[in-house]
């Protein structure tokens, strides 16, 4: 019959892990989350002119439609998908009409 392991006392470590012995080093990498820095005019245009992003969104340039989160001003997957959906729709409109 196997012997039961004795219950450790509160001051005894639960494992044989020893930080000084078992950790050779710690590497911490900082990976910044890119974030658009909208300048005046980015969202609503300036001096009566449309915002550049609206010009890029309005219609494809030849066979190229622009789609990325930078156009939305909000860097996340939701806006990436929305921009891509719009751009593909614009290209399909050109092909199918
Ligand atoms: C660390 C980190 C964590 C994040 N966490 C979240 C999160 O939790 N939730 C969330 O919603 N969003 C998150 N985001 C944001 C989200 O990932 C981005 O906003 C989104 O992926 C941007 O999509 P995009 O299509 O605009 O651009 P990207 O995903 O950057 O796609 C651009 C593509 O174009 C390609 N490309 C570039 N130049 C050229 C070229 N000349 N020719 C051909 N291809 C080219 C690139 O290789 C890339 O594949 C995170 C971003 C980072 C960096």
C-alpha cells in the first residue's frame, strides 16, 4: 500500500521550485499597440474640405479600394472588418455593374 504524502506544514514550500535555482533569466518585451493619432481635420475635414479619409473611402482608385483601421480612426478588429467589407463591396459594384 502506497504511503500517503505528509501534509506540508504552513512554512514549508508546496513544490520543489526554487526561484533562485530554477530561473535563469526573465526577458520582458514591450510590444506597443499601434494607435492612430488623428490630427485636426482627420474626422470631419478642415476649412470646408472633406477629410482625406472620406476621399479614400468614397470610391476605389482604379482597381484599388482602400481599407484599414487607420481610415476609421479606431484601431480594432471590428473596424478592420467593416472597412474591408466596404472596400470589397465597392470593388464588386464595379465588377458587377
Ligand atoms: C499588440 C496588439 C494587440 C491588439 N489587440 C487587439 C484586440 O484585442 N482587439 C482588437 O479588436 N484589436 C486589437 N488590435 C488591433 C488590431 O489588430 C488592428 O487594428 C487590426 O488588425 C488592423 O487591421 P488592418 O487590416 O487595418 O491592418 P493590418 O492587420 O496591419 O493589416 C495590414 C496588412 O497589410 C500588409 N501590407 C503592408 N504593406 C503592404 C504592401 N506594401 N503590400 C502588401 N501587403 C502589405 C501587412 O503585412 C498586413 O498583413 C491589436 C493590435 C496590436 C498591435
